[in-house]
């Protein structure tokens, strides 16, 4: 019997190069988000201005996702990632110029340096780049790995992203506090430039040109129809969407840290990091024990576990217990993420990977924002604790409905 190799995907040189670039771009963009948000709040002292940051990036990213997916299915995915990265370099350089104390003092009366409009423009550029980069990136890595390594590739792909999400904001805050906005922005620029260099060493891949004979509208509609007519794709992504929509308590963590757990800002930081720590831990476990058999059932059980964690977190009055529950929720969630990612890769023809990953990014991206809105709205009308309990119960109901209406997902093995 052949032993499972937990590092099988990492033995692929092209995949290692891809993961290195993904980790660095995640760290860089997370750092940039922290720097921009601090600058905006320092200048406005208005919490609403922070809410506009997500809007400034989400609008172009979600609006361009489907066109970006089509482009990824017609042109070189390597070249698309390189061009999108260069747009991120431009945004980073703009932030460097904006925060340079010498330049800004000499041209302080110029429109570029007045107010926070430039900062929102920088974020908007990143959103445009993301609209093209994300589908191309998701479609590309499936081309450089054989199908039998998709699960292991999904594990490491998710793990490196989660680590970047934890490391990036921490480094952004530390460098901003110790060295100031300009030096921090310079580091971001160097990191993104390094990503651009790494991408030039990516392997060249080819894709089918059959979609190039169709009009843009026909090609996009074809991708959407394929997604909605494929029961396993639709059920897996819908399950994840509704779990995030109803079960996410992250948006309400500041309120829990303040009024329930009395942990203050430092405690809030620990609570925010707990799901990511759990996700990375589960990634390492899955590298050795991949969820091949009965993957669909495992996905359903883990989403149910996530819902139960939300209920437990809502009822907890102990900081340590709340931290442990959030850590466990991240572990459950990561199993769902890895299985969904593997389903997307194994059940999508190569010539449609860009469009299908774009549809997925719209589902996942919108569910985070809508989930935060749902949590806030429910908390206003139901109260803080009842609203999160309600979200957890709704997640369990979604799991029950899915397992009844999607028998193909229950039988799935990857």
C-alpha cells in the first residue's frame, strides 16, 4: 500500500513558486490595507470612512470578476497575473508618494495630497487588479498540478493564504507604529515588485481557445449556466455562502470583546486571530490526513460544526472558552474551504476555470460583506447574543436543507 505524501504538491517546483508569490501578495495587500485604513482614520476620525474602504475595493473587484474570469479563459493566465500585479505596484507607488514627507510638504496644496481621495483611489486600483488576478490565479494553479494532487494543493494553498492573512496585518501595524507610513508603504511596494519578478518565472500554460469564437456575453452566460446546472458545484458553493452569511460572528467581535468578555482592544486582536490560527492548524492536519473519502459528508458535518461553534461563542462569557471556540470554528471552516476548492478544480473543464472561479469569488466575496450586514442588522433588532445564536441555528438549518436537496454532494468522494 502506497503511503500518503503530505508534501506531494510542494514537490512540484512550479507550485512552490506559485505559493511563494501568493503568500507575498497576500502579506503585501494586507499590510497596505492596514496602512491605508490608519491614514484614513487619522485624517477623518470618522468610523464611517473605514466602512467605505471595503466598498472602494469590493465594487471594482466584484464588478470585474466575471469579465476577469472570461479573460482568464481566453488569454495567458500568467500574463494576466503579471499585469494585475503591475497595477498593484502602481497603487503601492502612489501610496509611497502620498506618504513621502518631503514630497507631500512641497506639494501639499496639490489635489493629490489633499484629503483622503488618493487613499480611496489606491484601494480602488487594488480592487480592479483583484478582479482580474483572482480568477487567473485560481485557474492557473490547477494547470500546474496533476488532478491527484488537487486536494493536497488546496490544503497548502489555503494554509499559506491564512498565514498571510495573519502575518500581513500584524506586520503592517508593527511597521507603521515603528517606522511610519512612508517606510511601511515602501516595504509593501518592494514585496509586490518581488511578486511580479516571481511571476515572470512561472511556467507557461496553454488553454483551449474554443470560447474565443463566442461573443463576450455568450461566454459569460455559458460559464454562469454551467455553474448553476452543475449540482455539486452549486450545492458546495451555496452551502459555504449561507454558512458565512448567517454564521459569521466576526463583524460583531468588537461588541463581544467590549460588553460580554470585557477583553478590550488587545483581547479583540486575539479573538480576530483565533479562526485563522485554527484554519492553519487544520491545514497542517489535512496535509497528513486528506479528506478524500466521503468528502461531501465531511463538508456537511464541518459546516454544521461551524454553526454549533457560533452558538457556543454567543453563549460563552469566558474569554478563554470564546477564543477556543473561535479557533475550532476556523478548523471546521477550513475543511469546507479545502473541499470546496478541490470540487471547483476537479469538476470544472480547464477552458472554463476562470469563469467558474469568478462566479465562486462573487459568491464568497459578497457573502462576507452581506454576512457582516446581516449580523449587524440582526444584532440591532434581536440583541447581540440572540442574533449570533440565530445565525448559528440558521446555519444548521441550511446544512439540513442541503443534505436533503443535494444527494450528489453527500455521496461525493474527491
